[in-house]
């Protein structure tokens, strides 16, 4: 059976948008323009020629170095491009050429960008989260036949996701008298809720929080100075992004499984 043409197209566009996402990851936290200057070496500032700007392939051919100054090019660039490519390809294979597939691909684009940015800088830029919330609501309005119901679920998902973390952040501040959760995390969970709705944003919150706790335990056990480990910030947003990607592809099945074993569904 021949491969449908939308499948390789999804992979190709995944590579291209992954390359663009690298620009956002590098420039947004530094408050730099994403339009100008054109792509250039961060060290010698020489513009990168088109032949050296092919996603993944150019990095391999250049052996991860700038052609002009031999400055090392981070492996993160091809990793992001390949990750977006794989996720968009998976979206096409799982959901087909549908609006649900488009929604999954767009959400994965945002989540990969925010995942990497949070790990590298502990920041979740508004230029990604806020447009993502709006886009999630707009796309969700056209996914199914019942537009009103879908918009309500999207708005409720955004409100529940953001509101849940706001309550936790407020409670933490009242108890500790210090900020323990960034507003970027609040907006991020609102973004996920806007795309996936209320049930799946709760699943994302649960999985992301459990994963953060496990990650903190592993990090604690690997530290030489455990007395100060609680004072070190963790990229909670990155764990939420990973949980959100899980929810995109396996969220509905996981919720159905839980409802079945808990006796809430017959």
C-alpha cells in the first residue's frame, strides 16, 4: 500500500518548522528579533548560507562546527528539528490529514520549544505561551461538529489548567512567603488546556507533577551537597511539556483506562 502524500509532507514541514523553532528558542529569551538579522554564527556573526542551513543534514556535513570559525554548533539544533519532524510525522500517521492531526502537530511544536527553553533558561516566554492559548482555542473550535461544546471545553481546559497552578502558587506563597512557581508554568498549563480540554489538562498536570517529583529525587540522589537541593529550581514546565506530548497521543486511552479500572465507566 503506497504511503499517502501527506505523510512525507508532514515530516518535511516538521523539519522546516523545527529549524524555525530553534530560532525562537535562541532569540526569544534574549528579547532578540526573530526576523533580523538572518541566521548567523553566534560567535563570529557571519551569516549562514542556505547550503549550511538545511535542517539536520547541514549539521552532519559540517560536523557540528561553523564553516567560518570552527565554533561548535550545539547538538540541540538537529535534535529539535528531528523531534518536531518525528512528532509531526506521528501526528499524520495517528490522526491522518485532519484538523485533529493539525491540532496535535501545532501543540507539539509549542511544547518542544517550551520544553527546551525551560531546560536551558528556566523561562517560558509569553511570546510562545500566550499566542499558543489563543491558537488552541481557535483550532479547537473547528475540530468537531459541535463548535459551541468544543469552545467551552477548550476555554474550560485553559481556565482549569491555569487556575489550578495559580491556586497552588498562591497556597505555596502563603505558607512559605516566597514564590515557588513561575507564572510561565501557569500560562503553559493554560495553553495545554486550550488545546486538549479539561480532562486531558488534568491528566497532564498529574503526570507532569509525578514526573517532576521523580526527577527531583533522582537529582537529589546524584548531588554531593543535599542540604541545599530544595533551594535549586527545577524546570517544572519541561516536565509538563513532556506530559502534554504524552496526552496528545495517549491521553484519551489513558483516561478511558482509568475510568474502566476505577468503575466510573461500564
